[in-house]
């Protein structure tokens, strides 16, 4: 029954041999790998504004800082992208931060990178889904009260889709991504045209929004950096291309590198354009979420002159790309966790593929954690953002440092030049990671600062355990299995077919000693079973144990201990007859057998065997 | 991380309780404590029937009972019969005879027995 339900939910199993490796052309690869990175334009500008308006209370002065910040972020993007181009050429088989730092920097850095990335993928899901829901809520304000439910619903749908196995196919990814880029570019072009040519005035605000914009706080360096840290989330997802180099058509590295540059150009242009538009239109957003509409929605409404078709297209495209961005984490997280699990740093279950050839356990874990985050932070993007950027930039830093070491070791053509690029990348991203931690520590950045080292400790202890077990059970040359005295104990409840079957089975085990145990609670019971034992002509000794306190498992365990103690080198097999009936009545049987089994499970040198008697 | 080590429970509270109950019951009698039984000399012990063993049909019919007084155990084997009225689980017996050792146990063949009031 459980199987049928599973089949209904996630479909028919796929055989291992049916796995397909499809190669992606640049046109298709761009939406597949870039949706995560490009989607961050949907909330990056907004997050910068929130810092200025809500935290610094800077009011209208905030807008003058948007463009300089956007330029800084674009420069950062250029640095990171040129660094990652090198990774693509150096690791044509896919060079995620974990792989690069494992190969070049050693165990600890790779674990930090792995931990950061795992945390980050969870946050990608949470942030993107929260952002997608925000886009929907901006279009339909009535849904604002169901923000968390909406987010959780989307995560569950996505999880099911991924458990069924979503191919990273262009058919699914291309339309929303191109639609989003198209609608964003349209918004920017139309918006800037209306501002500069038709003299469109800024958005007029009322109520709380008006209060926010009329504040007169000063923008200190701290708040400027904090805003920069928020804007830096635009870079999340950039590493996706370098992870997926093998998926490109030949020549892989060249295609991947060009795709990366395409992505960077789109991302940079859109982010810069949105920031410019925001400077002119002065949309408002606060950190508590009192204003429901996203910055993007406010601007789209204003530019298109109301909630018309263009507005809704923009909102839906935003929603769609954010969901896709979350979906990339569904592909990346299980893949990374399976790699880490194969290195014995995570439970082996994460390396197992499910019936649909996807890493089911990784997917389920990712979804669960994302839901926990969404619920804990009320489904608000702003609350999640401080947690987000740290992992990304830690990953960047380690990956770039790893690349520096790589160049130093290989010293190929123009290695000094390549190393210089990666060094700049490493230093810059390290600086940004530091800025994020310092400026957002109290906003929630402390969480990854605790979680990532904790993850590293967990990774190490899992590895230590696996190594310990492997050493303990390793077969050394000349190892011989010791001969053990075999003591077989049959537990008897009453005389029936089950008991006879169990005893016949026990005899077939060729035991050195065979004994039957039963517990009698009163004289009549004891006499009755003794008489029956004789009448049935049993050839095995039956111990009728007295239980002074009418209890079962304790006296049986004591007796087994006594019997076990008689021989020093024995192995004990406990045979328990069990009735197997249908699901409705099964609970009426074997309850004491179940308790005993649970106790015997932890007994050393003990085998527990159930002999089933099927009753239809 | 010793806290997490799985431990097999050697004895439970009930076992201790039972031992104490038996000791209180039999220490007042003028008999040898079962842990002090010397093999191959006549002894008189008393205890409660902890276990009866139903032997297979083949061979001589025997009744085997194990007595405990909270200090030790003595096994009494009665040959030629499969059951004795009154010699059943939970009853108290006094035995007189000579014990012989067998795999660390004291075995008394066909001892003189007295059924004691419980």
C-alpha cells in the first residue's frame, strides 16, 4: 500500500541503465545554469534599499547611493566571473568549490567549502521561494496573509517534481528565464525612456512609505557596507556554470566560459538598470514587510501606468525564474551531498539514488531544511538574506584560493597572469565575506558562522566513525573465522504449529546445544505445557521458567544470560515463532515477541530469527 | 562518547528484588546456603523452584527442577518419573542429599525432598 502511494506520488521507477547524459547547447545552458544568478536581480536592489531606508533611515538620500553601489557590485561580479573562467578551463569535469579546494587546499578547507555550499543551497531554496511568493503577493495583495503557506506549498510541489526527476531540460528552463530577462529589459528601457524623455515623476507614496522616505538619517560607512553586503547577494549562483561544465556541448570549457560571460553581462546589465530605474522612481520597502509590494512590482506598476498586462507578465516572469532558481538548488544540493557522502563525510544514504535515479534523500533533506527556515523567518526574503551571502562568498574565496594553489603547482603558460586574476578574486571575495559577517552579524549572519563550523565538525566525526568501522571489520591476511559453539534457544509461547515449525527450523541450524524456553505464570499453565510437551513427543528439553513478578522479557533475558555464560565462546541464536496475519489483525499478535526482539537486538553475540507462520 | 555506547542490561531491578525476597525467605531456616554447598558431602538446602525442565521422551523419564535461595542454585534430578505433585514452579522445597558438580552447577540426584509451605 505504501508502495502504491509512493508510485502515485513520484511515478514508475527508472532503471540504472536508462540514465541519460544530455549535452546542452549554449542557448539552453544559459537558462539552465543562469536562472539562479539572474533571479537574484529580483531582490538584490530591494535589499539595498531596505538597508538604507529601514536600517539607516536615510530617506530620499538613499537613492543617490544606489548607482555607486550597483557599480561596485558589477565590478565584484566582473572579478568573480573572470576568476571562475579560469576554474572552468582548469576543471573541465566540473569544479565546484568543494572539489577545487579538496584537490588544492586539503581536507579542512574543502569541508568548509562543502558546508558553506550545503547551507547556501538550502538558503537558495528558501530565499528564492520567498522571493517568488513575494512577486505573487505583489500581484495579488490578498494573499499576503498566506505568505508562509504559499512558500511551503511551492517547496512541496517542487520537491515532488524533483523526486519524480526533473530533467534540467531547456524546454522547462528556457521560456521563464528568457521571459524574465525580456520583461526586465523592457521594464528598464521603457522606464528609463519615460523618466528621461517623458519626464515621469517618482512614485508618490502615502502612509508608512511616505514616512520612510521623509527620514533624514545619515548614511555612514557601516550602512554603506551593509547595503553593499545586501547587494552582493546578486552574485549567488554564479558558481553554477563551473559546476556543470561536463553538461556543455563540445568544446565544453569554451562554451561554458562564454555562457558564464553571457550570464554575467545579463546579470550586470539588469542589476545596474534596475538600480538606475530605482534611483529615478524612488520605490520604497521596509524590513518588517509592512509594504507588501516588491520594489520591482512598484516600479512596474508605475512605469506601465497601473496593473495592466505588462505588470502581470513581469510579476509572473519574476515568480517563474525564482522558482527555477530554487530548482537549481534541488539539482545541486543532492549532487554535492552525494559527492561529500562518497568521501564519507556525510551519511551514506545521501549517496544513494532513489527509484527515479535522483538523490532522493538529499532532496528530502533540502526541502525539510528550507521549510524550517521559511517557517522560522516568516517567509520574508529580507530576514533570510543576511544568512545567505556568507556561504556563497566563503565558497568563492576557498575556490579562488584553491585555483591560486592550482596555478602555482602546475605553472603552465602565463601562470603568473592567471594566478594574479585568481588572487584578486580570492582577496576580494574574502573581503566581501568579512564585510557581510561584520555588518550583518546581529541580523542573523551569526547563524552560518556557527552552523558552518558545526557542519565541519559533523563531517569529520562521520568520517572518523566510518574509518573506525572500516578498520575494525577489515580482513587482514591470514584471518580465519573462529569456530564458535552454537547455542540455539527456541522461545515457546504455547504448543502450536508455530512452535513445532520453529523447533524443526532450530534443529536444521545444526546447533551444539538446543533448548526451548517458556515462561509460566501459574501452576496450571506450567503443568499444561509440560504435559503437552510430553504428549507431542518433543525431543528437545523445555525449560519452564517461573516468573515471580509475572513478567516475561526480564526472566527470559536472565535465562539467556545464564545459558550463554555456560560456554565462553558461544554464539546464541534465539528463534521466535511469529504469526503473520493480514494488516488489520497483525497488531493482535507478537507484541511480546516484539519487545523481546528489541531487547535482544543490543545483545552481543546474539542472532534473532523469526520463524513465520502465515495465517490467511 | 561513552554516554552513547549501547549497553546490554545485565540485570534488572526485578532480579535484585527477587534475590532479596528469596534471601529473606530462606535465611531464617536451618539449612546450608546454596552458594556454600560443598559437593560430594551430605547437605540440606532449601529454595524456591525457579525452573522446571521437561526432558525429551527418549531415555529414562526424569524431572529436573532448579531451586534458588537468592544466594545460589541447586538442581535436583528425580529419575523414573515425569512429574511430582507439588513440585512445581514457585513452590518451596527442602532437599537432603549429596550434590555433584556439573558445568559449575550443583546437581543432586534423587534427593529426599520436603515440600515447604510457601
